[in-house]
C-alpha cells in the first residue's frame, strides 16, 4: 500500500455487560471423561477417514515424512 492509498473501514462498538463473580455454591460441575472425549473424536473423525485416508494421523508419522523430505532436498545437486 502506498501513502496515497486509503482503506475504507467501518468502526463497530460492542457493549458488554459487567462480569459477575459466581459463588462456588452456584457452580455446576460437569465431568468429561476420557471415554467421552474418545467417543466424540470417533464420531467426528469417522466421516473424515475416507476422504483423508492419505493424511498421517500421528505426529510421529508427520515428523518422519518431513525428515525424509529434508533428506531428499539435501541430497539434490
């Protein structure tokens, strides 16, 4: 952008009510177990597995692939 260019922008104001401290007696504790997490992950990943079957799932696979790519680049003349 040069000095003679301008950007048209609209300024928006947002009003937020004041925060309220909730006494511990009013807090409802929720439990989220590992089983809940894995179940949610399974439901979300099922539709993706078919379309993204070529994508490595683990970070170890990703790191291994990147190291192989670097080695190939390093060995090029």
